[in-house]
C-alpha cells in the first residue's frame, strides 16, 4: 500500500509540474533531485519515479546504471530482449568494458581481475541454471517483479541496524528468494 501511495504521489507531481511525457515536445530526460541521504534513499526515489512513469507510459522494464557508466547504443535493447520472452525472468545484467583497460599495467590488471571474477562467478551458477547476484552497475528489471519487493528492500535491517550498504545485492537476493530472477547476459 505504501509503495502505491508513493507512486500515486509521483504521478501527481509529474502531472502538476506539466511534465509532458508523450507527443511533440515530450521530455527525453528527467533529472529528479532530493536532499542527499544515502544511495539507498536515492535508489528508492528513482524506482518510485520509474514505477510512476511505467504506469503513465505502459512500460514493463526499468534500466539501471551508475551515473559514470557509458552505455553502448544497443545495450539496453539487447538486455531487455533477453528477459522479455520469459515472464519468470525478473532481470538481466550486463558486463562492463573498462574504457582505459590498456592505459597501463594497473588498469590492465584491474580489468583482468574484474572480468575473471565476473565470468567465474557466472559460469558456476549458470551450470545449474541459476545465478547468485544480479550484478550491476548496468541491469534491467521487470517492474512487476521489482515493485512488490521494494519496501522490504528499503526497510531491511541486520542485527537491528538499517542497511545502507550492499543494497543492490540485497534487492537481488529478495527477488531470487521468490524465484523471480533467473538470467544474466554479457553485452
């Protein structure tokens, strides 16, 4: 219920501010700002805005990436196509290409370590048709799978302490526990 109230408020705010979403003059970018608390708070607000936009525009998926990630032109399309055909699949993530990987020995080693860890962790779990984490920072999620889990993710505590670290991994863990997340790809 709380998530629905937040989504309703977000839709109302978009409409009150006359944000044109379709037709000539429609926006192509939307920057949402709020007082900075922590990454989890920003992610929560961003997901609420995405849920509102998805209802207003009839969009089934949400793309997430870090602000410092450069996303190749076809990456989003390819990632969403990976999960689109399977209703049981809640998300897919992509691997990164480190743009300065050949600049020096340190960047080459960093790139090598990243790719080895990424592919090694994926190959073991994929051998049994599963995965253990929807790694980012570039991923697409099916909104209907993500939406019911958002509040539990936001309120998560460990030993009575509210969690604001490892937040992406925990969100994925919730979805995995409910068998909603089942695939990964590299693009």
